[in-house]
């Protein structure tokens, strides 16, 4: 027998209508937040970032592919990783479908990682993905957008992530999920933690590229496709630590 509160259809409908008002308020607030994102001042990008892509070496401007807007997902796949981050992989599972529609609405969608292109291509084939993925290997792009740190920065601390200063991390402070994820990526916790997830938005206007927005950590919830579904499931997220895997690592159920 269920331990959850039960009731009549009439009681359910009354509670549902009360919730609907809160949901509508949440939606309206989300619209306001979206407008505030779009109203942020744009920052001109003068640095000549270069990337390795399937089509060859490319500039940040090239990634727009003739469109005026570019969305970049900062995918955690460091140079010494053997496989991409499981969390980033779960997020990226939705990109194939989204990229097609975004491209028809003047928006290019790319993933960018620090691993060499050959590693990204092999992992992309394994995952069955078709969205564009560029390597920023040996470049400053990930560092400048606060999704990567050097070994020295990691030791000394004081780097920025999610608009906060970070202190040095030692082995005793590393959460167990980080240790687990590092192992699945074929690296240690320090190597795994030198890359971080995030997304950034850019605009191209009058042949000039501008940085318009970046978000990190839980700011990525909105593009993590499984979570909006789980938030509407009877038991919600129902989490006690990371439960997800790469989609080809789940056992049969």
C-alpha cells in the first residue's frame, strides 16, 4: 500500500489548480529571467581563438557557420581523459535533436573540449552523436571562460568557477562521486577536476564576435534534458548521489 497522501479526484483537482497558479508564476518569472539574460551587455572578443574541427582548423567566428548566434557547451573532456564526463555525456545526449532545430533559428550549437580532436571523434562515434564538436587543445578558450585550470592553479587555488573564488582542493576533500567519475574517465581526481562544465553564448554582429552569457554548475539544469522530465515524475529526482551513466553503460532493465 502506498505511503503517499491519497484523495478523491475532486481533491486532486483542487490541489492541481492551486499548483497551476504557482507553475504559471514560475513560467512568468522564467520569461523575465530570459529577458534579463538577453539584456546583459555584450563583451567584444578580440582574442584569436582557434579550434580543431572535422572540417579543419577554425576560428570562433567560423563556428557560427553563417548564423548570428552561437551556443557552446563546455564539455568536460580533458587532454588526459580516456572518455568524456558521464554528466556532460548525459546532457549531450539531447544535442543531436536540438542542434537541427536551433540551426533553423539562426543559432549554431557546438560542444568544445580540451581533448585532442581524434579523442573527441572516437568518443562521438561510440556515443552515436552527430552534433559538431571542436577541440580547443593547447588553446586558451577553456581557461578564459573559467572551465579549465592549470595544475599550478589547481594547487594554489584562487581560481574562479561559477562566479566564485575556489580554494585549493586536496585528496581528503574530494567527494566520492568525483573519484568515481574520474575513474570512469580514465584519469585521477586531480586530472578530472581541472576541467569543469558550463555553457557560453556568443553573438556575431558587424563581423565582430561578442560574448553575451555564460552559466555553470546548476545553471545547466535547464539544458539537462532528463531533469525536466524527472521533475514531473511521481517521485521527482529521487536522488542520493549520482545515479546516471553513459547511455551505453546501463544494464538491461
